C-alpha cells in the first residue's frame, strides 16, 4: 500500500471509529509495522496543522484519534451545544491533580493529602470519564485504585502523562507524609502476604514446663520405695497389738 493510500486509510479508520484506536490494532488492520504507522500518523498531523484544517489527529499515549481543532471550539460549541460545559471546581482539580501525578492511588490516599473527604469528587470525575478504576490495592480491605483516562489526556491536550508539568518542590512535611503512607502500605501488603501462623511458645512458658517436669520426676524418684497409696474409699488396716 502506497503512502498516500495509507494516510487515507488511517484517516478513514479513525473517522469511522470516533474514539481512540490503539496503535497495535491500527498496525494489524492496515498491515504495517509500528514505525510505519507512527510515520504516517505524524504526516497527517503535520498536514492538518499546516493547512489549518478543522480537524486534528492527536496521539493519546499508545492510541490515535481524530478530533476537532481547538481554535474552532467556540464555533462548534455555539452550533452544536445549548450551553457551555460545566467547568471543574477547585476541589475536582485538586483530586484530579493528585491522581494524575501519583496514580494509581486509592481514595484514602487522596483524602490524606487533601485533608478532607473526596468521595463525591472522585465519583464526579469517574462519571465524566476523567478517571477510572484500575484494580485494588493488595492490603486488608482491598481498596479501589484509580488512574486517569485517555479522555483526561485529550481534555488537557496531552499526548501522554510524561507531558505533565513538573510538580513544585514539596515541603518537608509533604515529603514525610508521602513517605509515611508508602511505609504503611508496604507494611499492610506484607501482612496480607504472610500466612496465618499459630502463636509460638515463649521462653517463659518453655522454662515453666521444664520446671514442672523436673518436679514430677523428683517426686516419682522419692516415692519409689514407699508403699503405694490406698485406693479411694479403702481405709488402712490398724496394726495388730
């Protein structure tokens, strides 16, 4: 397949999909290798941008998707939407930032960093498909882990999480908090892995048992020459004068 034909085929596939398509899936469908696919996608990106087309080809981590050009967003919104989309609140941005930089994380981790309950905000971000569940942490209780989605990358104009801006220098208190939480998680994970064991015998218990055994042996040795004690209920006979 020639280069022009590959570009047209990729454009058609992404337009029909309407959502991100993985690179490996594109390679399989168009019968090309990864390097060729990336080169074709880059040519389309450059062409759309140079010609100031109304669409853009964007890379989202290991996927590609067609979307509208950001400079035409006001016209698209005015034509197709009745109202402006709701903006994220400050708490939502805070929760999203914590998950984006430290993912995968649990809600308890987010709460610990923010100092307030984040249950509602986590649910809201999940509904908007900016974050998603990605498993459970291997500690007692098995809390849910969260991570960002491809929709998050698209919404913030990122190709991958590596393009996130650097975090400002954390304070000593924040660093200590993060370290303490990591140590606690590791401790809980170790406890989860350990099989349940029967409680061991302490040195004191072992020493007491040895003393008791020695006393029994001494009593048995001292009573070796004496008459056997009478059975219960039998009185000893009186001596005959």
